[in-house]
């Protein structure tokens, strides 16, 4: 089994097109938290799994996508850019990227996680994709991460843009009512930045549906982005 995984890791590196100077970063990015997590905590040692890298990779991915969209869509307003960004960085997109990279075959999992199909779980694969992007960033810098992003996200970037909505909040309300659910509710989860240039994070929730958050430079923009993202996630648009 070890040889099979080693072959999978080698094949993954070839698909990424990045030769790691520090192989330990690659190994950590591919190590799920189920491996040795309890032992690390009990011994007071730093975690050797990929959750910290996942945290960093999420931010690296967001920056790379934002830069790409800012360049590719010069006429798009902030709401449209936010909607496009969410569609490229959410767990579904990262899961599809990971599946195409066959990252599951290269993961290091506990026996229990392996038995429950961890190598094919969208969340596990998506988290590893973000961790892997962070590992490339730490190993080779932003341009190395950009090169991997351009290659790995090529299909996602080439996919047809989501259908534009003039009023995504009304569309979400209609969808909720059509499914016999209460109206959507919105709340500001956080507000960062200065008073003259704030950034809002808004959570939209509907009874019986997993909540979702999105960002915008105004509360209204964030609510529209959240509504659009939820409609996309549920396959409405």
C-alpha cells in the first residue's frame, strides 16, 4: 500500500508541475487530521496534519482568484465579481479540482477514515487542495502557487459563467417559497476594515438548508453575493 501511495504522490506532483524543494511541506499538505492528531495533542507537539496549511491555502486561493477575475472582467461590478469568486473557491469547486488531480489517492489518512471512504469525500479532498496550494506557496512563492492555480483551475475558469441575476435575493425568496420553506434571513457575521472602506461578511440562512456566507464592500452587496452563491450551491442557477 505504501508503494501505491508513493506512486500516487509522484503522479500528483507531475500533474501539479511543481517540484518541491521541501518534500515535508507536500507530505503535511496530504496528511489528514485523523492521522496522529490525538497523539500530537497529548504530547504537546505542533500538529503535523494539513489544517493550518488549509487555513493559509484558503487565503492564497482567494487572492489568486480575485486577481484573475479583476483582470479578466474589467467591466464587472463588485457583486458579480464576488459571485464569480465564490463559485471558484467554494468546497464544490475545490472538490472537483482535487478529483481531477486525483489527490485522494495520494492522501495520508487514518485506517478509520480510509474505511469510511475518506479518499473520495468532497470535504476531505477540498481541504487537501487548499493545503496543497499553501504548500506550493510556502515552497516556491506566489508565482509558483499561481502557476499551479492556472493549471489546476483551468477547467473551472473555462466553465460557462453562472447565469446573471438582476435580483438574486428575490430569486432566492421565490425558490424558498416554492419549496415550502420560510423566507431567507440575512445577518452580518462580521465587518472589517476602516469606516470609509468596510468589508461585510453576511450569512444567509433558510430553514432546512445549510447556511452560507459571502463578502461585499456594503451589506447589500454581501447579501446579494450570498443569495447568488446559495442559488448556485443548490443548483438553481
